[in-house]
C-alpha cells in the first residue's frame, strides 16, 4: 500500500517535471518566433543628381565648421556603388494589433549641428518621444510642416544657442513631415511617422526590421523618388530579404 | 440652322456649369449638416454656427469661400491669402504654437481685423453676431471636434518701463537673434529676410518696426507679447515661449517699442540712455 502511494507521487512528480520542461521549451519557441526579421539594401539605379554645395557664408559660425569639408544638399545621398542612404523602410500592411500599437521606447535626437539636421531623415512611431537639440552657436527655429488638414499640427519654435533640448512627439502617421529652419533656408529634413518596426537605410543602404513571422507589405520611401512596396514573408528563425532599387530620374 | 447649333452648344455649357455648381452646393450642405451644431463660448456669450449662415454668406464668403477653404472668388487677387478654415491653423492666438486658438482669440480677430492684409475690422457686428461667426468658422474643420484649444500662455501684469528693462530687452533681441530676420535696427532687413516664405511657399516679409505699430495681431503691448511668445503659425515667425521667461518677455516688448517711428515712452528712455543699435558681431554679455 505504502509502496503504491510512493509510485503515485513519483508519477505525479514526473508529469509535473515534464509539463514544466514543455512550458519552458514552448516559451523558447515563442521567443524564437518573435525574432524574425527582414534585412535588405536600398540601391540607386543610375547616377545620383548633382547635390549642390551649400553656401553658409551668411552664418559664419556654421561656415567655419565646414571650412575644410564643404557640405552638399542631401536630397539624394548615394555611394559610388549605388547604396542609397536616408530611405525610410517600414511595414505598411500585415502588422498585428500589438505590433501596430507598440511605441518604441527609444528616445532619438534631432540635432541641429553645423546648420544641418542630424539625422537628415528620422523614422518614428506615433507618440514616440524625441529630443530636439541645438548644438550650434546660433539660433535656429525648428519648423515642421505636416500636411495641412492632416492628423498632425504644424508648429514653429525658436531654439537659441545654449537653450536646453526639448521633448516632443507626433500623434498621427505621416510619411513624411518636412522640417525647415526659416533663418537658415538650406536646412531641411524629414520625420516619417509610421506604425510598427521601422528603419532608415544607412551609408551602405542597409536596413533591418525585427518582426514576428508573417506576411507583410514593406514600403520604402525616399524624399525625391517616392515610395516602393513589396510583399515579404517572414519565417521563424530565418531572416527574410527585401531589396529595393530606385531609378535615378 | 448654324445659329441654332451654336445656341445648343451654349445650352450644353450652361447645363454643365449648372450641374457642377449644384454638386458644389451639395458638399457644402453635407458639411453644414455634419458640424453645424457646434457652439462657441466667449465669456457668458454662446455662439451658434447655424445662426451665422446669413452673415457668413453676406460678408465672408467672397474671400473665405463657400467651403471655408479660403478659395472665395476674390482670393486670387489677395495677398496674403484668405485663411483656409478647413485646416484650423491661425496666426493670432493666445495659445502655444501648434495648438488651436481659443474662441476668444477668433472673436477678437474678427473685430480687430488683420493689419497689412485685406481682412478689415468687423466692428459693425454685434457681439452675438461675432460669437455666432466664430462657431461658424469652427464648423469647417474636424479638428474642432477632436481637439481642445491650447492652454493660453501666461502673461504677468505689465511692469513699469525702466531703463534697465529696455537694456535687458535689447540683450534679448540680440541673443534670440530676432535681428536675423528683423534686422539690427528692426527694419525687417536681416540677413535671412529675403529668403522667407510662408506655408503656401509665398514670399513673406518680416515686420519692419519703423513702419509703425500695425502688428498682425493687435497694437497693444500685450498683443506684441503674445505675437513672439506664441509665434504666428503658418509663417516663419516662431514661438519663443520655451526660452523667454514671462517677465523677460516684457523687457523685449519695451525694447521693440524703442524702434517705433512715433513718440513712445520707451523711445524717450532709449534716447536718454544713448542706446545704439545692436552689434551682431559683439559677443553676448
């Protein structure tokens, strides 16, 4: 009788252990699933239009910074091998509710440095906070101009030299909001407000989007060339690829 | 026979015009039905959009248009362009940049008019008429359904003008780089002045303080205070509220008054001080 009792408890113990191992393994599987991703590069087919040099002589403090290395417009930034920088890549269709409503906890910086916006293009989620910084020895006015009648409000704030950074966010999706400084008319950049994972292509034209497995429509946006889309299926544990090529006008 | 043919062609044109104008009228009607219930509240006054229909048609429609989109038949001849009420963005506000104005701001703008534009002061209206018109302006944009006006900026009581305040104001004028657009003497001829454009990408001039006190949003010291603290949305004029303390803002108001062509208390003090225009190349104190 006693022996039988012990056997019962052993069996219960064993099944408990099995169940818990199973749970742990299942958990791992879920984690692996969340680690799907899309990688790719953005290329320019053809020769990039000439990017005019910027004359900053009206702002000596900035002109001095670029004395040895003059800056050019950044409408199309492409390498000699055709890698296209500053392209916003995001998921335009196929996000689950959770992915779409998630707000990145990153707090990026929109810097005004050497009378240029750094970065030139920034991607954000709706309600994701970012910091506006003036690193220059001159006043700037930061003037984002969202689409009129759209979900976001235009605003225009002065940020004198030495003024503390300020925190701000956009509420509505918009690709993309042009930003300018009226005092230094050559300064311009874009803020793209999109739901879900997003990226801006780097100097090699590469980007990575971290996504759970699923079927998605991925959109790439470039300020001169507009948008391109393609369908991408992401499988668990295996990065999917999505390369984009924009044709030079 | 030929005359008859021409005649029928004209009739055809007439029909097309009639049909297209009908459809235009219909979209107005839809909009009116949608948000016509909106109210405005100015003190104890309550304005009702529906009551302003006739006044709007009679007095406003020529410039601001049937649909409130600033495309009235006179619009092509005007510069600056009439306000497009469908985007709900206004220059003269007591509220921070990027927010809706209060009902009172719109109420005051109607009565005051906008200097240096074709908007006259509508001071012949009764207060009730104006309140109704404010509600009517608001019925053109969905923004008034989903958003609240911003919280008006703080304006402390106006202090006594002193020489120290005027000097402090001049330091601000240089430090905030007002002169980049408005010029070292406030003549609207700063280094960036020639490149300025408004939201419609039309050239726009910075205010020349030697022109007088016909400021866009009112002549009083408090109006001047509001202009640079809230900014004029839709123009290059930014808000300075983040970097100018409420009390300091009065210093700048007093300094700006020294630039005026007419006799002002501030100008007299500046004369006694022997105040020189700023030197943009000198370091900030």
